[in-house]
């Protein structure tokens, strides 16, 4: 197991899932962004889904082609346990996104807060390679990251901060920005974090 995987497993072993700073009882921004991509028959992969409530909300919408990828096997175990038998309808992938090689394509790629942890250029290049392989032509990529006025770190790790323009520059000409917006996320301890959200379409 990699050092990065050990780090994130320890986070989920030391805290309850509703204590981590990125916890949301209702993933409203994610659901709204996914809904803008099209109908509920579209396939979705949630990058860094961990123990997020998003997967359960997608299943509640009767979506049946949902994949959750996270570096932490512990987080995925917690999520699957929470869902019970419904978790059998989800494809679970425990891996590091920077070393992952997609074996299929999806209609929608959703990442609420993984990309901004990739502070090394090589890791961002590897992530984007996976994204471009995994999203079908005409599909969508939803990326959320800390905004320029957001925090400099999260969970003890440094982060990159992005505007819509800088996220678009990272994805390149293969993806067209459809919409961008800002969100202020309230953490479980009452803090506020500024996020940039972008919805891209693969041309």
C-alpha cells in the first residue's frame, strides 16, 4: 500500500465520516451539476468519492451505472457499509487516480476535491490522462476545487487553488467550459471554504 493510501486511510480511521472538513449532509452542488449533464441513464464516476453521501443520493435517483473511485479503501468500506444492499449496485475502485488506467468510459466524471491536492505537475498530468481516457466523446467533466480566495491547505496537505480560467487551461482544448460558479462550503466545525465549480464538455 502506498504512502498516500496509508495517509488517507488513517484520516478515515481517526475521524467519523461527518467530522472531516469536506463532509456534506446533502451534496446539492454535485447533484445540480450532474443533473445539467442530461438524463439519469447516464453513467457517473465519482473521483475521490470516499465516504461521501453523493453515491447514496445518486442511487436514490434510480441511477444504476455509478462508480466510486478513491485512494482510501477504508473510506469505500465505510460508504458501502452505510448503503447496505444498495451498495451492490455500485462499482467500487480503490486506487490512486494518478496511477489508474481506465478500463471503460463514462458519461460524467465528477470530482469535488481531488484535483486541488495534486500540487506536482506530474501528478496533474497523470490525472488528466486518466480523465481524458475515461470520459467518452460528448461526455462531461465536473471539477470543483478551492477557489483563489480559498484555503491554502486541507487535512494537513497543501493544495492548488483555481479559477474557472485556470481549470480550463489545465484541461486544454479537448474540453469546453459550459458553466462555472462559486460555492461557499461550511465545514462541520463551522468554517467556510470558497470553492470554484466548473462543468466541461468533451468535444
